[in-house]
């Protein structure tokens, strides 16, 4: 596009000769080649001399200067204070992932996972001044540091109660054998008791837990669970939930939240993802992305008994 085929003028040139000439002229296109084009619209074997053209237009612009009216729909964006460092100082750079936040009064709680040494662990940092400063981060789980992969935490707060959930793998990064864990903390972010297992067993992958308190401070947890097999035994991702007992010291057996048969095309792809929970009194709402109709749609299920049934 920058020069005619030299073989037209000199048919005796070999293919290698023609390619060599193209490479020589192509190098002149490079920034800093020193070969001036003589103008911004000149195309050819010169610096930035690429050919430009319009293939199709569907907008007609006026030739004179036009000032558009101010767009009244666009409101002034909200004002945020300067951001603050939550995850704390590091002697060596460590990547933090999947942060989640909750707040009650002047206290702000942030959880995330990182791998300072070994496998990923869940951490929490607490602010007592509306998020302007944060105390040093602390690990949440009872696992020894770096020995168990803990991922994708979620947090909720109700009064002086704080609940954190996360997914972890039974061994290393084997994502076919997972579990959902729950920790109770006080308003200062300190542990209240040991970790509590939410789901039933390690025989399937478990993903993306979410947690909420109902009005009587009972925690409910939902997550993506791969325990159900498809038409050929392939693991499918469905939404499961469990209701806490004794203020989260134990959990009732998990129940499946999503319902409805998939269309034929989605028989092997009846997957769900990204669950979220909300509570109003003892009514619990679960929503998620769903592929049952061979398209990612959003569904919701309601529980009027705090998550025992949906």
C-alpha cells in the first residue's frame, strides 16, 4: 500500500528481491526512521507514511465550527476523599485480590485474599474512623499461614456482629475439592470461636460464597456448588445455601436454591454464577446469573423462613 510492486517495472526480479525492497521501504515507516514524508497526509515509504482511507461514513458533519449545547443529563460526579492504603505496608510486593467491604457506624471492615508466603489466605483490616485509617491487617482463618488456599471472601455486619465467609480447597489448588468456611468476629474484628464449616463435604468444587444476617442475627450463606452432575456426569455449577444455627456456631444442611429445568441446548451447560444475598426481616433473597436458557440471564429466589427453604 505504500509502493507499487517492483516486479511490475522489473519482471526479472525474484520474489526474494521484491521482498527485500519491501522490507527496506517498510523500515522507513518506523518512528524515528529519519525519512520525512513532507506532510501529515502524505503516504509512502517515509516515517509514519501509512495510507489512510475512509471505508464507510454514516455521519455528516458541518464544515464550520459548531458548539454543542451543554448535556444537562450529566450530573456533577460525587466527591470522594483521597484513597487510603488498606492492606498495609509490605517488605516485598504482594498482590491482594477480591476485596469486599462492610460498614456499621464509624467502623469499616475490608476483607481480601493474598499469598504473602505459600498459599493464599484471607485477611481483614478494620477502620474505626469511617475509613480514613485502618489498623494492621490480620488473618481470619484458623489454618496455619500459607497451608490452605483461601479465596474470594465476603463479609457482612449487623450491630456488633461481623461474619466472614470464604472458599478454600481441601488440598493445594485442587478446585474439584472445595469447602465453604465461616468465621464470627466482634465489632473490633477479633475472632469469636473457631472457623465453622458451612457446606457438607469435600467432594465437589465450591465457589464465590456470600453472606448476610437476617433480622434475628442468624447468618445465611450462599455459594456456587459443583456437586450436581450433568447428563454425562459432568459437574454443573448450581446455587446452594445454608442457614446458620446457634448464631453461626453451626449450619443446617445445604439446600439447593435455583430451580427449573434447562432448555435442551443448555442440558450440559446448566450453570449458575455470582450469587448475592439480601435480607429483610426473616425473608431472604438470593440472586445469580443463570445459563438455563442457553443465555446468561439473572434469576432470583425468595426464602420466607430465613433460608431453610426457597
